[in-house]
């Protein structure tokens, strides 16, 4: 029996181990698309917002953060952001009482304010607040509302997994849980929303992947970095967190932190490319730390290499050439293609569980 080289055996074992628990729906590869650069802005906010100063003052506080995000984006990238977000419930934080007392309607000053800021910076904005939807029927929710670049409401997500504390039999202040997990078509790609405790439950994250979300905005109270890293790795989308009093960060589709908040301001502005490819260190074709791609394409590509994972994230900076075309020109297959082939090999060999895995991978 011919022995496999030790390096190949180690990499095969590693790739198989890295697949564990990830036979879930994943966002299909978009590596065949031309570059899609997206500048995302987030922030972590210290608890000076605990006290309610009145709506006018609160909107002034939010405006200062949005303006700072926009200025940082112009300084770093020469243009304003494509997408901005702030922590969970920032519009209404500090209000006290039951669900109706701590909630405000979107219509009126709040909607007018965010519409003005969206138009000013030509950006999408995620509004996070306790939303008063019907006072007579006593309906209010913990919501994230997507405002488009023209200042129109593009969509709404209601937090499904409301906090149950201190009484685990009572939902968060009597707010109503959401029942739907929408994905929104933005001009740069597909956007999903989750809020805080949603991180602990599979359903929403799985639905977002099934519906093709490429970026998930996650306003939250506490970070839960390890759980968020697992979600991004599992479903192959970017996750952008915005947190109270802790570091906000952007997690890439390999499950790694690609950017975190700048100190001491707590602002995060970072450019992503949604037309990425995940390339494995397999058979030497990619080279050490992606060296063959770097050598051939130079400044035409961007990358984040993770030798500890045996996986590397590449994207194209050439507006006329996709990253898939570049990778294939040197004979490198994408990670998902390789894993699909391996699953099929295991299925034919009768390895338990591989039929379901192959079906999931093909969706």
C-alpha cells in the first residue's frame, strides 16, 4: 500500500476536523462575481447612555457617533460608509418601566433624523430600538430597522430570542418576540439582522444562511465573541457586531476577527469585499501562506492568511477579474469544492452520516 506524504495526511486530518459540526446551510460562493467593496461602520458605546436624557438629546448623542464614523471612513478610504450600525436598543436605552414605557414609535422625529443622516452620508443605517408598534394593542418589540441610502425604511427585524431575566418565564420587559428572519437586498449584497441573545439559538443564523445573507449585523448588549466566531465560520458570512461597553468587531467567513474597534473612541470602520474565495492549503498549489497567489497577482488581490487554520481568505482588487478566475489560473480549488469532493468520497466508502452532509453541501 502506497503511503501518503506526512504533510498531506496532517492536512487531510485537519480539514476533516475543521468540518465538524458545520454540515449546515451555507451561503453559496460568490467568488465568480467581480469585486464588491463595502465599507462598514460600527461602534461600542460606553454606558453613559444608561440615563435617558430625552429624545432630542439622545439623537444628538447618536448623531455625534454617526458623524465620527463617517469622518473616519473618509480619512481611511476617501469616501463615506456604505453601512452603519450602533449597539442594541441605543435609541431607547435608559427608558424605564414596562414594554410600552421603554418603547418609542419610529414615525416622527426618530425616522426623520435617521433618514436625514442616511441621505447626508449616502449610507444604509441599522436603527436599533425598542419599537412601539401599537399602543392600544400593547405591542412593542426589540427591533432593528434598516434605513436605505435615500432615507426610506428598507426592512425590519424583530428580536426573536428576548432576554428572560431575572424571571426565566417572562420575556424582556413584556416585549413581543419576532417570528420572521428576513434577508434584505441592498445595492452591495444581501444583509441579515440578529440581536443580542439570538446568538445562542441556531434558527435565525441558519435561516439567514439559507436565504443567502452575506453580511449579518448583530447589535448586542454583550459580545459573545466565541459564539459569533462559530456562527460566521459555520455559515460563511461576515458578522458585524456593535456592543455596549466592549469591543465591537467584524468576523470573516472563516470565523476570524478581521477588524475590531479603535481605542479609545470605540469606532470601527472597515472595508470588506463580498466576492471572496476561501482557499485551502492543499497539495502545495497555493504555496506557503498563499505565496503563489501573492507572487502572481501582487496588488491585484487582497488577502488574510491563517496558517493556523490551513485556510486563507482572498479577494480581487481588479475590477475586471474575479477572484475565482485568479485562483483557477494557478490550479487552486476553493475550500467548499474540496470538501464536497471529500464528502462524496466518504459517501461512496460508506462513511456514516455522509449522505446528509453531501445533500446539505449541495444546497
